[in-house]
C-alpha cells in the first residue's frame, strides 16, 4: 500500500544540489575586515621613511664613521674602540657611568615607592604629588642652572651650604677668626705657638689674664660682639680676649680701651703640665672664667681651632662630590615620575589581599614587604629600567652643573661623545665610536622593556 504525501516533493537530487552549492558560496560571503594591505603600507610608509632617515641611517653611518680617523680619510678599524678602553680619561668616564647606573635608578625607584605609599596615608596627598612631580615640568637644562646655584660654595648664595652651616653653627659654639694673631713684640703678654696662642707667663687664680689679638677682619667680627671688659681680680682664673685695635687710632697696646671689642665664642683652655685642665668660652664682651679650677699655675691657651675659617659647608662642585651632587639633581627631577607610575600600580592592587593579611595579624611592614612590593614588582621593574636608560643618556645636568675645571672628573659617555666630536676635540671618528658604544649599552635595557610590554599585552 502506497502512502500519499501532500505538498511538493523534494527529491534527493535537489538536496544534494543545495548541499553542494552551500560551501561553494562561502568564499564569496567572507570579506576582509579593515583596510587592504596596500592602504596600510601607504599609511606606514611616511613613518617608516622618517624612522629610516632619523634612526637607521645615523646608526649605520656612525658605525661606518667609527672605523675611520678624525679626518675621515684613514681607515683605523677598531682603533677608536680600543682608545675608549685604554685612555685614562675615558676609563674615568666609564666609571662615572657605572656609578650613575648603579646609584641613580635605585635611589629614584626607592624614593618613588616611598612617596607613592605615603601619599595613600596623608590627607594632602594631591598637593604632595603636585610638589614632587613639579620638577618634571622643568627642563634638564633649567634644572642644571637651578642646582648650579644650589651648590654654590658661598653659604650666602648656595642653599645646600646655607643649610649645612646653619645646622653646624647651631650645635657648635666656636667662632672662627681666620688670620687673627697676637701682636708681635716683647711687650705682648701672649705669643704664637704653632697655630695656637699661649700666654708667655703662667697665670694663677686671682690673677687676671689679658690676651690681646690683632688681624681680625671686619667681616669676621660677629654682630654680637660688645665692648671689651677688662678682667677683675677674683678667686678663679679669669681674663679677656679682645681685638686690640682702636678705630680711628689712639689707645694703648695691650690694654683694654673703651672703644675696643671683645671676641666672643673663642675657646680658652687652662693647660697644666701639658694637659688641658679646664675649658671655657668667651662671652660677648670677650671675658672668660674657669670655674672650680684647683689652685696652681696654668698656661692659658687659645687652641688653633679659634683661628680657622668658619665652617662654610661642603665643596659640592669640587672633584670629590661633583658626581653625587649631579645625581642628587637627577633624583630631584625624576622622583616625581617614579612616584606617579608606582602610585598608579599601587591603586590597581586588590585591597582584599592587603586586608586579609592585616586580619591574619601581619604588621604594616610585613604587608608592605611581602604583599605590596611583590605585587608592584612589574611596575618597579619598568621604572628601574627606564631610569637606567635615562642615566646612560644623561648630558644636560653634567654639562651645566659641573664647572669646566672638574668636568673631567664628572664626565659621562654622552657628554664625552659631544666634547670629542663637537666641543673642541674635532675627532668624529672617536665620537662615533662612543655613540656606538652608548647604543650598545642602551640596547639590552630597551629590549628588556619591549619584551616586558609584550608580555603584559599577551
């Protein structure tokens, strides 16, 4: 019995045709997303052309030029590269760059981390970030000019020495009187003994001691100096140290006159049998007194420290401290940059991990050391590597801050490259070799950063 079906019948042949035509139409339905390769190349070509002109061509030409002498006519091969590692000045330059690479990135990254953590705990964090980041708005040349003034030797001009001298003078009561000396002649009761001033005759308790001093410069006389007071006889050993000079003339040598000033702040010693038995300090009128001194004969002495120049701070721009001083300027400029990057990474740390550690009893130092720092390690590495690249390229700060007399001691590879090529050396062969050497130093850290960025994106 045959079953009758209503409606149109679909044969197996038709089904096979539809099945066969389906895949054949798929390539026609697929279309490329985005522009064609030709359009992409057209847009990339200008950038690639500029990159070749400004980057690739200078690198290739520098490598080629480094193989020739200063005139560019004589082929010297690797002779210029050999000079880099044999010349004493070049070795000093490489040593300075090693100091920069080791010290500056560590200090900048550490300060940036400390600042970033502190800004989360203070109310005025925005103002603090603004103050720390503000040096980034200043060019390195302007920063060099600023710190050239900061490191001036004269405390009246240099901020660094002004701070140091203020702190020193706060805790030191001695007043320096450079070039001061006793009056020459047999009539003077004191004489010079090496760098000190001593009485010619031993003194005893109750006998006033007069110590006249001359050669005091007007600017060395402190503003608190008062009229000298002649010593009076008493039970203890006392006396007066004064500037034995009467303005306008007149007066008697070796005697305290009314218009003569005492010398305050001088250290006075009572010496017996070659040992210091007591020490006193002169008052504003130059008077002094030894309290509780046993009976006997003593030589009164003004030690050499009284006649040394007053503390004027450190020689920041000298050959010893010039490199640390410039690194300090570099840290001032870049600490804000490190702080902002690390603060951004700190804001992305999940707070649950920190709170869980605190609930488990971890101290704030343990939370910081075992949780915060490990989670921030990618950001810290980026900041650290970036600072290494910047230290290898530093030029402006060294050129501006270091005086010409100490630039050989503060020299770095980037500055030496400019000096050899254009700053009077006129040896572009050696300068090109230094440029290639600097490129070789920078390349590993650039590759490290690029790989890090790729890992973060994947």
